[in-house]
C-alpha cells in the first residue's frame, strides 16, 4: 500500500460562543465560515473529504467538496465527545467544583450523563483503524478539537493525561502521514489558521 496523507481540520467558531458542545448541533458563525475558507484556501491535492456529521463541520465540508468536485462522506466515529447535562452550557454556567474536577482530571471525570472519555477514545480509534485500512491517497477530515487531540495523542504515543496539553484552535490544520505499515504514522504539521485579513 502506498504512503497516504490525512489532513485534519477543526471547525471554525460556532454561533453562541464558547460552550460545551458534543451533540448540540449549532452552526458556524460568520467568522467561523471565514476561518474555514481561509484555512483551506492555500491547500490542494485532496482526493476526498470526510466529515463529522455535525453541522459545524459538514456544512463547510459540503461547500468545499462541491467547489472542488470531490466526493464527501460523513463518519459518525469522528463526532465530538457527548457532554450530557453540560451540553450547550458555558463554563460559568457549570458549578465551579464540578468544572474544577473536570479540568483537573478530564480523563477520569465524566460530566452527568456524558460519554465517558474511554468510550469517546474507543469510538474515535475504531474510526481511525478503519480509515488507515483504506487506500485513498490524500483525505481531508473536517472534525472537532477532541477528535484531533485523540488522533494526535495516538500518533505521538502520548499518555492519556497529556490529552488536553495539545491545543487545537478553531480552523487549525493537522497533517498525518500514513506509511506502510500504518503503525509508523507520523505528524507532519499542526498549525493555526492565518490571522484575519
């Protein structure tokens, strides 16, 4: 199997500001659309586009795929972690002690009715294993910060407790190189969208 590339693109800013969003399906803000268009303006060579089914990802992914004449596919494995009772809440709307427990131990602490970190990681890595077995030479995956952290941590063999030390700004781009054998996958670059013009 020939060497392949996978580009990861986090969605841009979302309407309603910074909140806990996993299943809550808010769309991109106007700035978010601008960030995504800017982030993809200087890249080419993709042969297909994959996306989380969430609106903040797939609506832009469809626009991009239509503009480039590429196939597009939604993959539910690459949805964001579900936050249960915290869905749609800003940090200042969550009890301070619970929020402290979460930030102190994001792997071990699960918000009420939320997807556990273990289940989230397993779901994303199941999708990752399936994707690595495919032969498409250069895919773009439009997804979420949590998903990108999981994939980067897996490739770099980081411990689970280092997960949140990997920052993933809105519309940031990450490239992975998947050689044969795929377990030698490497991180090529990780960078933020250029500043607004």
